């Protein structure tokens, strides 16, 4: 065999191995995040499709991060040492994004329970939930997808490498502080979206109590139940578009700066 050819093959083999190792570390971070990312990581999406999407994101991100990750892929020991921090970084980012979906589900459940719409039409999907929650979830995922979710996710991954450098475990205290802030924001957002339904339900029940006291013989529950359901459907018409607009703005703002204040 020609020595020059053998040397070229050896260099090519070394380059391919380094590229695969670098891509493998990127894949670990992206794959861990994709387990929680809305739309792409939903359980209704087939596993093979999710795997292809994860590979596509890894292919896009690897050239941008090759210089920073390549030194950690020269040996098996360095690769294994960097694997765990990459998985944890991906889980942190994915969990932060997933909280926005959970906020929609909580808001839909609260609104459905307060307006007697919890059992209407039946729930569809992997997780049992009221139809109103499913409607808000599907609306939020559709808005995220049509506003460039894939591009914003790539930007968020790039930012994650700045905040949580490859091969370095994030600080537990910083992650805890950041996580508490994200959970607090998710519940605050959920209650804000459901607040009109809760206020309307409170006024309805108070009015029903007054009418019942004034006219004990009147079956106010039978008369008021259709009005409550109809009012809930009417409120959905006016409240949900505004809630979805607020949600998508907050979601895109988070992806633009996912680690504001930590970790």
C-alpha cells in the first residue's frame, strides 16, 4: 500500500472519529432536551420521528460547537467525563421549556373545572386532561410551530453552551434558584389565564345563591347549568385568543434568553 495513501486514510479516520465523538456529545444535550421540548418531543410523535429530529438538530449545532467540544472527544475518558454534564444541561433546558406547556394544561384544567366544561367532548392524547386543556395545548403548540420553533430552539441551544459550558456541571444552587423561578412563573401564568373563568364562576355561584335564597322553590341549578356552560363557551371565544397571544410572547421571550438569572 502506498504510504501516502495509508497516511491519508489514517488522517481521514481520525477526523471522522473526532467528528462523530463531537457530534455524539452534542446529540446527548439535544436528545435530553428533546424529551421535554414541545411539539417535537410530544409522546404522540413516533419515536423514530423524534430520533430523526434530534439528529437533525445535532447536525445543525455540531459545526457551531465543534471548536469548544472537540478537545473533550479526543479520548474515551474525556468523552465519558463530558457526557453526564451534557445530559444534565439538556434536561435543564428542556424542563424550562416544558413548563410553558404545563402552564397551559393547568390553566385549561382550572378553567374547565370552574365552568363545568371538564367532561365535555372527552380528552384526547396521552395524558388524560379536560378538552379545554387539550385545546389550549394544541393551540399553543401550533403557534410555537408557525412562529419558528425550530429556529428559536437552535438559538436556545447555542445560548445554553454559553451559560453551561460543555463538560462542566452547572451549579446546583444556581439551577435550583432558576428552577424555582420558572415554576413560579408557570403557575402564575396558568392562574392568570384561568382567572377570567374563575371570577365568572364565582359571580355565577354567588348569584345562584342569592336567587336560591329569594326563590327556594325554583330549581336554580337546572336553570343555571345551561347558562354556566354557555357562558363558559362564550368566554372561551374571547379569552383564549388573548391568552394564546400572551403565552406565545412569553414563550418566545424565554427561548431568546432561557437562562436569565441562572443557572
